[in-house]
C-alpha cells in the first residue's frame, strides 16, 4: 500500500500525534488504527479506541479521504481543517463525548453517512446543508428536539433517533419521503401522527420500547414495509389496515397486552417470522394456518391452553416456541409440520404427546423440560434414533 510522499508524511504525523506508541516507520495498520489507500492517496482512515481528546489539523491534508472512523475516543469536536476533505462521504463518531454535531461537517459537500451514536448530543447545527445525506444515526444521545431543516433532507434513506429524550414527533417528519429505514425506539412515544402513512418507501420501521396504545390506520399504506418492530408498548389490538402490509416479512409484537391474535395478521401472507412472546394470549384462531411462508413462530410466556388444528398447515415452519404456557395437549395436526426443526414445549402442563409428533422427520431438537410428561419413552426413542436431540 504505497503512499505518495506527501500523504505518507501526513499519516505518520497523524498517527504519532494521536498515540506516540505508533512511531513513524514502526507501525502497520490494525483493526484499531490504520488506513487504506488507492493510487497513493489515503481513502479510508480509522483511529478507534485510543481515548484521544482531539484530532490534529493536519488531517485536512488528506484531500482524497472518503471514510473517517473515530469511534471509541474522547472527542468533543473536530478540527476545521477537515473542511478540506471535500470527498469525505462517511464519518463515524460513535462512543465519544460530543454534545453537538461538529459544525465543520456542514461544509462537506459529499457527505452521505453520519454515525454519532452513544454520545451526549444536545443539538444539531442549523442551518443544515446536507442534501446529499443518506444516513443519519443519532441513537442514545440527549436530543430533546430536532431542527426543522432536518425534515427537508431530500435524499435521507435511514434515520436513527432512538433512545433520546423525545416524547413526540412533529408531523413534518413525514416530509422525509425517501426514508426506507426509520428507528424510533425508546422515545416514550404515546401517539404517532396519522401522516405516518405518507412514508410509503419504508421497508424497516422500529417503534419498540415506547408507550403506544394504538397505531394509526395509515400504517396500512406502508406497502413496501418488510420489517416492523412494535414490541414493548401497551398495545391490545392493531388496526384492520394492518392487513394491507402484504410485503411484511418480520413482525415483532412481544411484550404488549394482546389476549388474542388480531385477525389482520392472517392476511400477511409474506410473513416469515412472527414474535408474540410475553403477551397475555389466550386464543389463536384456526386461520393461523393461512401464513404459508411463516418459518419462525414465537409464542412463549403467554396463557395458551390449546392450539388450533390450523397450526399444522404452517408448511414452512421451522421453529415453534411454546414454552411457559398452559398447554395440556397438542393437536394431532402438529405432525404435519414437515419442515419443523425445533419445538420448545418447556414449562407447560402437558401429560402426553400425540403420536403424530413422531412423524416430524426434520425435527432436530425437542425441549420437554418441566412438563411432567408420562409414557413418552417410545416416542422419544423414535425421535432420537432419527437424530433428534430430546431434552426432558
């Protein structure tokens, strides 16, 4: 990795200043401190976990720099000389001590990705000129409000503002029409604006760990949504408009207050993974069998006393977690789950298992601990001879 003499001098100066242990001529790139280059120019520089308080101005002489990774230091600001790095597209500032985003970042015309998680940010500089910005990640800071210009970023694809002391969102945030990933977890949100449905390019939406009691009907307009995380809220139901989320593949609804599986879910024919543990589920409708693409179903820590026969129609199911319910029996149709590899029945009230369980030719692990089952030796022997690990 040959550098031009001018670039080599800058790198040697930079490295020796941030940590004297890296002496010029005796240092090679490693996972914490290093660089990569092309045509003699430094394109990527990383100085991570060195506990540095400042960065030397000489960094501004790396005019071809595209990626700067400074995570895991004690930085509170960046040198103004960074403005000279006109090709800089990605800046990673996670796990430092910033209280505001450095103003010099607003002068970088090619900036596309900013990561500043786990700092102490209280403000974002305004005015903002980041029309090229595609990613803005500000997870776990101290932001109480976001500047109005933020909602005008015409190219923003990913916005992460979870775990900040924000308890509401302005309706203007739905002007971010290019957003495909939005992370609003741990914000103490109680409501969402109806205009949420305007973000129709969304593929990932994280609303977990808030105080939501309902969701707007407009959520059904997010027809490109593939991943939805609404766990750890106070939801008892979901709007019927949910049934229009036909592209949805992952749905996390754990740690809410559902007592029955909402009917709208049975229309989600693309669903691959459904997580519903830690609710108060007492009933699952026979229509569960409509979810033909479902591969993983997590129903642990509920109050289910029985399962519908329709469970046996889940022909793609590989993982079924039923631990810590009140099941006394399993439907014989469970033996139709030809692709099932893991079945967790721990801590139920089962006294016997259906013989059809022995028909599960793909089963590789069966957990029966804390069930007090009787007369299962023949069935267990059959499964074990087939290569299934049985815990009892």
